[in-house]
C-alpha cells in the first residue's frame, strides 16, 4: 500500500508540474487565436491552463474562460496579424494565385482542396516544410464514361530570404485515362518577391503533350495584393510560345476569405493575332483547408 501511495503521489506531482509548465509556456507567448467547436474565435493572451479550462485575456471582452472540451483549435499568431484593431486571417491559398504556383509552399501536414467550376478538382499536401505533392482530376467519367484527365503536382519551395524572396520548382504530369499516348504536363520554375500578402512572381515553364515538347516557353507574371482582413486582388498572366502563333493570357480578379474558405473570382482574356473578337473567360473557384490543426 505504501508503494501505491508513493506512486500516486508522484503521478499527482508530475501532473501538476506539467500543467504549471504549460501555463507558463502560454504566458510567455504573444497572441493566440482560440477557436471553439461552435464556430466562435477569440484573440488574446492565454494566462492559465488546466485540464478543464483555459483563461484568455482579450482586448474587447476582458478575461474569458473556455472549457477545453469546447476547443477546436488553438494557434499562435503574430502581432503583425492585428491591424487597426482587426485580425487579418492567414491566406489559406498563399502558395498559388488563381492556379499558378508561386515560390511559397505548404508546411508539413498542411493541406487544401481546390475546386474550379465544379469540374477541376485538386488536393495538395505538405510532405515537408519545403516539399508538397498534389493530385487532381477532371471527372469526365461521370458523363457516359468519357476519358478522364488526371495529374500529379510535385513542388519544391526554397525560402532564400524569409518572407521576401522565395524560389519554387515543380511540375505537373498527367495523362488521360481511357485514351492511349495522352501524357501531358509542364516543368516550371518560379521566383517570388514579397510577403505572402503582397508579392509578384515571375515564372518560366516548358510543356509537353503526346511525347512532344512545346517549341517555345511559357512565361508567367503574377501578383497578389492584400486589401483588408479578408480580401485580395489577384492577377495571373501568360505568354505562351507555340512557334507558329504566340498566345497571351491576361487575368484580373480577387480572393475573399469566408471563415477558413477562400473564394476566388475573376476573368481571363486570351490574346492572339488570329482572334478578331474580345472574350472574357470567367473564373470561379474555392479553396478549403483540410490539413493539420494545432490543438491545445
């Protein structure tokens, strides 16, 4: 019995020590975003933690207590995320513009699902902090068994100067299920200047299809500018060399963050010598984060 009492006392001591250390860890941190299972989100400094609840000191509501069973996510945030008294949410799709990737990448365990006009579907996952892998499909097999394009998108992200200058190297390689000799894809490199909220990228890529490489490169210039807590301006532009006739593709639009989901909208304008009409191709897509969540 004495041995059991000693063991029990040691367990209690260790438990209390861990909780006190955890509370001190949070006290020394700057700011936290605390999200509850009912969809509410609070910004503040965590002043104490135990096995039942946390205490959060906020600017607007003062000190509030939240039961740990009601927590959905606890994430440390930077003071820079608070601007003019409002919390500026993270860009859930900072690694790309409408579609083109830039020099930024996903962190290990992060992931998102992207859908454009229902048909285009892609999931991307951060394998490491510098390497991500995506897979996509246009499910035409749902329509009378039509041939279906599928692809993968490996990508390396290299931060040369943190939050200022990044390099991206990657590829899109795919095929069309249901048809023969239908491989397609592109190998590309991208340089991104600026932060995740305000940047410009210059990219160069060579495409291939049916076993043949394109006669000329595809040059891409894209940009992103944050306009407020939940809004962005986007532009994505291409020059594509086909040898016989070159093609330009211009675009402009925006991104709106709704909860954790981002909604992209805009239009693409094709330009070619042979075109005698003005055309705007509308773009509408959503991105849903599905990756790792930091728990308390």
